[in-house]
């Protein structure tokens, strides 16, 4: 994982100290709400229907056990004992009190976390494939590039007052697990003549005007990535509409002007910016990459796992549904479902956070991820530890075997919390989850096979749901 | 023809805690909708909104919300305001924890 430098630590501390005084000035009347609102939004603090909400950045969804445990502490000490993991791989606390927020931010700073640019018209938390660094089909770990983009975009002086928010996602595998075509910029890693680079997609998005992003550049080498991104954002910064917030996102700009015109403007701007980084970004990238070295993988026999898999149906169902192929065949990627039927999608209690932190530290090389599907990921678990992991998750109500199924539903907080929502979404998600329980297991397996086969033939191999029709030589070598 | 006036209350959120609050006849802020002052004409509503808006050290995001007068006090006309009155549906949090607030 990336480790803060002294510069990072000092930056976050100073920013927190600055915001502490801004909160004090708001509370004593020195700042009006109109003056304070943009300041609190830049630090991730919203006012929702029933309370303030603090959105904490989890860069590209990566965190360690210590950070997860600190989130649990914050949930218990300053909130109501739980947090909500989001589609941007962040976490939200729904009940903080304004006088406590500075202390919460300091507690985050203690574990190299913050809430900067999780709101406001800025470049938001960069998201990435939640299987990054572990996926069997990966060209290269995209997190080093995500971290480079995070550092470039944080407090970028030109991009603090954009027409609207701006979201970037990266994926390092042919199979897109970062929804790159539904982002303002999507970066899909590709290989050309032996060189890894990125296909650049622009103008995708969801919300009230869903758009599929368009390819603006088929290939950009890593050395030119930042200047090209800067060119895109600066073109949109001038061209994007500020007269109507619903028309301000870059997807509308691309739609109104056409991808050819946008491409021409970006290329012209890129020509001016191309050499402006003078290699500093590449030197930084090399430093960053050292933080993303793979863990020291364990070598252990798999016999006990194979026996447990063969004899315990509950465990087998969970393994089949909630694990994915790892680049190391003795390992698995574990998805912890935060979609327990009847519960709020994406929510975890402080106690559950601590359990996940413990499991991550003990069995997962101290790495956890938040997925954009609002689940938690243990990217590196040796298969011989899967039984212990499953048992620990069962004890915490976290062993629901439904990853990729209908009940694995993504749900925003909706009007239960959000002041911008137009309807409630949580009750609908809960109803859907309960509905899936009525589907018989055999039907569920058939349905899931159909879904997988329509998405990717690759997944068929990794989902040996029906052993009678899809024989697999050994479970330890098939997922 | 002018639309008939719909009764209103002045509502906001508490600056420090974020709780939903309502303006009372005595210029206090209550967490109980049943204790809110019901405004029955346009001029009074504007005046009370202005009065509430001046309380910048106590509240945030003040506005007028439509209500219907009932025996038990004002009732929200929009489901958004009903949600604000009762709290979220997924947890026994916020207002539900203090039933007397509902």
C-alpha cells in the first residue's frame, strides 16, 4: 500500500487545522453559512435530511486493518456505530455533529486518511478495480497510476472550482471491474506492441442522464497520462456549462459538442502541456510503485481446503459464489458481502469493521478493499485459510453467499438520508434481497450460470456451481 | 386566479447537531413538529421565515414546508417532510430513538 510521505502527513494536518478554525468561525458567527458551505464541502461534510454526513476518502478503495479499525472507532465514538461504504469506494458517516468533525478528521489523519475532495466541484476520489494487484487477468496493477492521479488532482489549483464534480476510474484488466465507461474519464489498461498504456474514455456517467463514455484516445503511454488528463479537464473547465448544474457534467459537454470537436480541443491543449511535467510525474510514479509490491505469498498444502470444500456444502456455496481467481493459484480473492438480506446495502457496524480488520491482518496480508459494488474485498487469501475466514465471517453475520446475484444490489442512501434524493432506495433494495430468498437454490444456480455466461465465458470456468454438469478436476485449481 | 394558500411551518436543521427543527410561536426551535407554529397566510409566512433565517448561530438551511392542520398538530404534505419528521426507515435512529419527537 501507499505510505504517506512527510509532505502528505503535513499537508493533511495543516488542512485539518485550517478546517478546524473554519468550523469555529462558523459556530461563533464569523462565517455565514454561504461562506462556510463551500469550505465544508471541500472537506467532505454535507448537510443531509436528518444530520450532517462526513464522506471519508478511501483512495481506490484500498485500506489496511489499522485504518479499518480506526473507522470502527470513529463510528462508535462520534457516530451511531456503523458506516456506509459507497460506490466510489468511500465510507460515509451519517450522524456526525459539527463541533466533532475536526476531531474526526484528526483521527483520520492519524491513520493516513482524510475527507478532502470527497465533495464539491472537484476531481473526486479516484476509483480502481477492487481486485487490483490480485486479479488473474491483470496486465498491471493500476493502483500506482491511481495514486499518481490522486496526488496530481488533490488541491490542483486549476481544478478546485470546476463546472461540476469529476470522477475518474481505472482498470488494469481486460474485464472491466471499474465501470470505466460510466465515468467522466475512464482509463482502461491496454497493451500495444508490448507496451502497457491506457485507452482513454470520456463523457460517461449515470444519474439523471446516463451516458456511455466515448473513446477519445485509443492509447496513451504512461509517460503522457497526466498531461493528457490535464488537457481533458482544462478543456472541459472552459467549455463546460455553468448556467445549469444538470447540464454541467462532461458527458453533456461531449454530447453537445461531439467527441470529434472535444478530441481536437484536447489534442491542441495536450500539445501545449505535453512537456510541462518535465519527467517529475514519472519519477514520482516510480516511487509510488514501490508501495504496491505484491505481498510475500505463502506456500502451503491445499489438501485440507479440498477436503473441507468437498464435505461442507455451506462452505462450498460461499467459496463458489464469493471468491474469485487470484494471480497466484494457491490464493483466492474473497468478496465479503455487505448485502445481508434485509440489511442496508453497503453498511457495516463497528464490530463488523473490527472483524474484517482482524481477518485482513491475520489472513489477508493486511489488505482490504472497498468495491464499487459496496462490498468488502480481501484481495489475498491463501486457500488453506478460507475455512477460517469463512467461520470468522459467519460469526459476524458477514458470510452471505450472494456476490454477483440479484440480492447483491447496489443502493445509494436515497431519501432515507440524502437531501438531493427524489425517492427512497434502501427499502426497495431490502425488498429485492428478501425476494431472492424465495428462489430455490437450484434455480439460483442456473440463473447465475446464465448471467455469467452472458457476461463472460471466462467466469464459467470459475463458477463450478453444478458439479454434475460442469466437472472440475479439483476445487483448489478451479477458482 | 391566485392559488389558495397552503398552511406552512418554518423548518431548518440545527447548526451544531444537524437535527430537523421547527420554529415555534415563541421564537424557539423545537424538534417536535407538533409544537411548530402553523402559518396560515402568505405575509405571515414570509415574516416568520425572515425571522427564522436570522437565527444563524442556531440553525442552517431554513425554509417553509407545506403542512395540513390536524387535531394532533401539523401533518407534512410531502413525503420528504414526513421522512424528515420521522427519520430514516432502515434504523431505529434519529427521531425514532426519541419517540416523543415524532
